[in-house]
């Protein structure tokens, strides 16, 4: 695609990057076939190709108003279009740059800014989120049904092992997951312990920064990255093997630290090292001998929800499915498994109508093979799916932690 972005703008590294991405798009439209918002709304401007065109027009100075912001806001950042694109267009990078740009050029109304700021002030901080959840539970009878369903179920985690093995890995506890699904990291620690690996965590680490990044608070996101790097660095000096992510949404973010901090002389090298050491839990398990878990499934039927951040963001589609099969589970068919469930970070709160439509479609697809349980790899998807599912929704590692 030809572009005509003013030279003065191209001096900025992120705009030069956007220009290169725009030029790699040949406008073929293959990506529209796998875009969830295009499938729901049928509008070119709600397709990847349409959004790419809107970003190009904005950077060329033709238009950058509410219309552009509306269609960029409706994008789930699921990156299904990236998986489909035959030209390798890095849409995920482009939409981040486009969103940061539109925030400057077309400021949101006050109420919208206040809602987004409230989310950023509470959700990525575990102690604040704990209070918010407590208030939500206390006022449960007064809440509308739509909000009541979003309150997470109570889950008690089994104890983590105390033995310290020679093989050690770090795990990110995250911000929301310790409160809503402490079972996940406990199960990961117990399973890895059986493989002779200790899972450690750094108390000072916290939110990966994804929420700030998605809400175009780029500098705050980088501050969170720097804090995590500082928290993890002593463990890296001490020879840990890997940094394990049990939420694929965090994993895709931490794997991008190297790119996000490449312009920061104090952190660029460390950030690249952190990204290179980061693995999704499924990447660890697929390289270990997991034969001791072969009888875990006993033929139980499981529908696997392949989170977008795992299959499109990290290109690890099919890995969890294979592990579950090796562990004796029977996978049930799931139609349109490339489509997003509608969770997508804060999308469920900011785009409730589209999010609920995607959720209902996803649940129909997951339940069609009559599974006993739904497995996922991301806390956001887990909470979103179980807000409307009649079946239990578990992180897949819990299915291996059976005794
Ligand atoms: S993003 Fe890829 S698939 Fe979509 S129009 Fe551009 S080149 Fe074609
Ligand atoms: S990231 Fe997802 S929702 Fe956004 S344009 Fe691509 S396929 Fe569509």
C-alpha cells in the first residue's frame, strides 16, 4: 500500500514503524474472513483492512475524529487477522500505535476518560482490586444481573509444594489472577514440582502492564514493565531457567517487553533478556516428559478454548490440546476456534454488547461436543466464559493436578 505520511511525523520511531507496517499491507482482504467484529457487524470499517485504512488516513492527516476512534475501539486486538494475513502484516503493533495516536488527536469525552482512569487506578493493583471485589460481593443483591454474573466464583487453592529443586523457574502471579483464580498458579507449582522444577515468585512483581497498554497509557505500562524487570533481575542473576506465564494475556505482553523498551537505554538489554526467557506454561510442559500424568484425564471430555493471546499472539495454537490428549483427555470439537470469546482485557466492560454476542457464540461452539469441562489458558477468558457457562471452566493445568 502507498502511504503519504508527512516527513515531520516519520521522524518519530513509532510512526516510521507504522508506515512500514502499512506499506506491507496489499489490501487483499483475506483477513476480513476471520475477524470477529467484521463477522458480527458486516462493516468494512470494523474489519482489519478498514481499520488499517483508517490509521493510514489519520497518519496522513486526512481524518482523525470520533469515527476513527469508534472503529479502533471496537477492535478486540485478538490478532486473528495476523494469523490469516498472507503478507505478514503486524496488525497488533499497528493498532497499538493507532490507538495511542487517536487518543492525542481526538480526546474522549470526560465520562469516558473517567471510566478508563477508574479501571487503570483499580484493576491492575491486587490490593485495590481485592477491596473492589469485596465491595462487589457485599452489594451483590443490589447489582444488576449483568454485573452480578461477572463476580468471580470462590476458589480454594491446594497448598504449593515447599521442596526446593535444583531446577527453578519464576512465575508471574499477576494482578487479578491471585484473587480470582489462585488455583491456577498453585496447580502449576504442584505439576512442575512433580517434574522436579520449583516455581518461585518475586513479591515485588505485579501487573504485566497489558491493561495500561490496551487503554493507551503507554508510559504507565512501561513503568510497570520496569518494576517487573527490577523485581525479576536478581532471580535471573541467580540462574533461573525461565519466566513462566500461566495467563497467556500476560505472556504475550512480557514477550513484548524487549520491543516496548528498546528505546530505553537503561532497560533495553534487560527487557530483551526477560522476553527471551519468557515461556507460556504450555511451552514448558511440551518439552518435559509428562508420562506420569497420562492417566489424569481418564477419557473425560474437554472442550479447549484456545485463547487469542495463545494462538494468535504467541502462535502456540494446538499445544495445550496435545498436552491434554497425552494426559488422557478426550477433546471435543469446537467450531470457529480461531474466534475470540469477547473477553479481550477490558473489552467486556467497554464494549458489552459485542462482547456478550461473542461470548454466546463461543459458548455454543464449546458446548456442541457435550464436554464435561471447558479448558482455557487465560484468566480473562476463564472469568468471561464462566460468567455465562453451565459447565465448569478451568485453567488447563488444573486438569493435570488430579492427585
Ligand atoms: S492485513 Fe493482510 S490480509 Fe488484510 S488486507 Fe492487508 S495484506 Fe491482506
Ligand atoms: S485484531 Fe481481531 S478484531 Fe481487531 S481487526 Fe484483527 S481480527 Fe478484527
